[in-house]
C-alpha cells in the first residue's frame, strides 16, 4: 500500500516542460486511455457520502440505542398484560435487529481497519478524515480530466 496523503502530491508534481500539467493529469490520461481501467473513476461514487460517516459516532449511537432498548425490555414485565404480549414480540424482533446491526458495525470497523492499514495510515485515523482525503483526490482527478480533455481539444 501507500500513504493516502501521497495522492495529493500527484496534483502538486508538475511537468518541467509545461507547468500546467501535473502527474495527476498524466495519471488521468493513462486511465482514460486504457479501456480496462475506464471504470476506475466510477468506483469513487460512494466516497463523497462516506466522508461524512464517522464510524466511531455510529458505534456510540448504536450503544445508546442498545441500552435504551434493553431498558424498555427490562420494564416489559411491569407493563399492563395487554402490552406485555405486544412488547414481548417487539423485544424479540428488536434484539434480533440489534444483533444484526452490531454485526454490520463490527464488519465495517474491521474492513476500515484493513483499509487504513493498506494505505499505511495510523490505525486511529478517523473515518471522516480518511474518506475526505480520497474524496479530495477524486475531485482533483475529475478536475484534471476536464482540463486534459480541454487541452486535447485545443491541440
């Protein structure tokens, strides 16, 4: 892997013969020229929304929800018998969904740790910072693609 911060260097590294062309421009030209890589840029579509999801906050919010559901469940026996039947069914379904959601959070955490490791970033890197870096790279690449296309049309 490589450090995510190195992606921003692509746009900063300029051609000595034409200061308007960066390594990012060259990269986009190479990707656009290869039909096998043409789908590369489409893979970034979810990154822009991912940068606002804080995995630690998701876990924290989940823990609050779980505690509140468990509190409701612990009060079911004291409820009116009519409500007990309804809430016992609800509690079974709620616990099943909480378990499933917790499993999804665990998987997301594990996948994110692997991803951060792959990019040689610190394991404590917040998900918002990580995905913001990728999102910024994607926006830079999109701008370079536009500039390269305009440059080719002018040539």
